[in-house]
């Protein structure tokens, strides 16, 4: 891999990380803490939605984001020829 390809690879990787971490921040902090009162007016499975995001939603989203990251990185690895 050339230096140019390595920089491009790393730049795309950081872009994926920034987007995925922003989504996690939005779900865990914004929905679970800042907007909890507004979300508590909505029920999900008998529980207030704000409570659900604070207690379980952020964990589910985190696990989903791990799988999304793996899929994105496998695709990126193939693009730059560093896949296994």
C-alpha cells in the first residue's frame, strides 16, 4: 500500500468512526439524558421511551453500531486490498 492509499484508508476509517460515535452520542446522551422528559410522553412496550433509551436503547444501538462498523471496515479493507 502506498502512503497515499494509507492516508486515504485512515481518513475513511476516521470518517466512519466519527459518524458512528456521533450516532451513539445522540442516542445515549441526547435521547437518554437531555430529551428524556420529552421522550417520556411516548410509551414503548409499556415503558416510557426516555427511560427505555436511558436503560436499554443506548446498549442496543451500541451493539448494532459494532456490527455496522465491522461491515463497513470489511468493505473498506476490500477496497484498499488489505482484507484477509
